[in-house]
């Protein structure tokens, strides 16, 4: 008789779970690749560049993307809360890692039980590394609160689902952090920080705070980290519109981003000495996007300055950043760098994810790419 006839179906299911559990050996989640993919899933923290819909559930948040034309090219979900026309960079990294489904959002009431086994997205549009960032956007979930949500809610449930402690299981997950841009645009440059603090001191504090947050995750069991550099927001349509007399990018915004990114890249080296056994990858999104802006045609882009969607102006009750509800949208979306006043199109996200996953240039990913991180 065959094995299938000898073993009851329910027992096969139990055995399948046991052998697929990340607490039972390495490489149980290997993709059909030349090397083993040891990543069971992703836990995601940050702002709108990684938010997949958490803000949809915040009643008083102005930073929402749960309406058309957002998601116009995402047929499975439509306007799900992603701040782009299709997939965001997290969705695309998940595709590269061969994860079985898109990472669910923490605030969705259905994100529980077996749905969390492959990770959870905690990102919140408008949020920052600092707790007081994003207050002008109404209700947001700060990075500290995102980490608390992971520690106090998701982690105990994950341990119950997997049947093992986080110290055993979290080494099989990738922790992606994409935050910091709003700390400048929705905090420092709005004058919400101490008026006497220099951008250098503000950045140093920001970097130190982020290092503590990474260490908190490490102490819970996290070992694989991907940290995203800040985008060149000084080149965004929003920044240009607010400074109409300037023909190029807004240098004050870009210089601040560059300063933070320099610190963040250095942090990858310095924090590694403080958290033994961890692996950190720095994705230089700033350079990748600036390369597109500087030489768009070879990469298939033709519009580097205008938003693809009709942006709701401040006079119309909008923020000058997000798409107008039900507003017009460009037809050749793959040719645009920006979908709204700040966020890139799916086409740019594809470039970012591809570079993050497989680039061999240390100027783009440091010290190695995400693919290599997934195999260690």
C-alpha cells in the first residue's frame, strides 16, 4: 500500500507543518533557486514607502491611499492603501523571495493565526523614527509603536503558531526598515524640532534612535535586517511645487537625506559589532532613484518631474502630496517616476526591488544584496 493510504490525512497535515516549521532545521522554505533561500517571511516597519494599508484602519489619519487612482494597476487588491499605482517595494521583494502571498497588514483584524506565519507589515504612512513626527498628518503609528505592536501582539501569537520561542524562529525572517524621511519633511523642516538644533545634530539623534530600535528587534531574536536609505525627496513634485522659483531639486531636503544615508550606511558597520550574529544590508534607494532621474530614457522613463495622478491641492482640502480622490491619472504610468507628489510609481519600485535583491554594486547595496542575505 502507498504511504498516502497508510497515514490519515490529518496526520499528513500535522507532519507537513512540523517539517515546514522554521524551528526544525534550515532551508525548509527554499525556493527553486541555485542556492537555498532561508527566509520564511518578512516583518516590515516604516513609513508610506512600505505601508501596505495599515493607515486604512486609522480613523483620524490624513495619510491614506485607499481610493482610486491608487492601486489602479493592482488588480488583486485595487486601492489597498499602498501609496503607488501597483505593487510597492515590499510586495516586489516578497516576489523575489518567493513568499507564498503578500505580507498582511497589522491593523487588519483578519491578520491573525496562520496568516502571520510569513510575516506582518507594521508600516504607517506619515510616521517617523521619532514619536512626534507625523502629527500634522493626524493619526499615524510611530516606529516605536510599530515595534511595540510586533513585540506585544504579533510575537506571542507567532510563537504559538510555530510552537517555538522567537529566539529560535526569528532568524528565519527578514526585518525591513524604511523610515526617516518624514522626520525631516514632517518634523524638522516644519520647525517642530528644537529651533536651535542643527540638521547635523538632528540627524545624529535620528541615527542613534534608529540604532536603539534595531537593537530592540535584535534582542527579540531578529538577525537579518534590510535598512532602506531615504529617497531624494527634494526632487519630488511636491517639493518642486512648494518652491516654484527653484528650477532643480530642493537641495536642503536632499542634503539632509544624504547626511542621514551616510550615517545609516556607517551604522550597518558599527552596529554589527554590537549585535553579534546579525546581518544588515543597506539599500541605497537615494542613488538608485537619482540614477533614474539623471538618465531616465535607458530605463524606460520619460517624465521625471510631474506626478502621474492629479494631486489634491491644499486649496482643495488636500495636502499637495496625495492623489485627488477619483482624479485623473496618466495613461503611460510606466514612463513616470512619480505617481503622486512624493511616491514613486510601481515601475520605479520594480527597479528598487531588483537592485536591492541582486545588485553587485556596493554603491547600491552594502555590504551585499538581499539575495545573499536570504541565503545566510
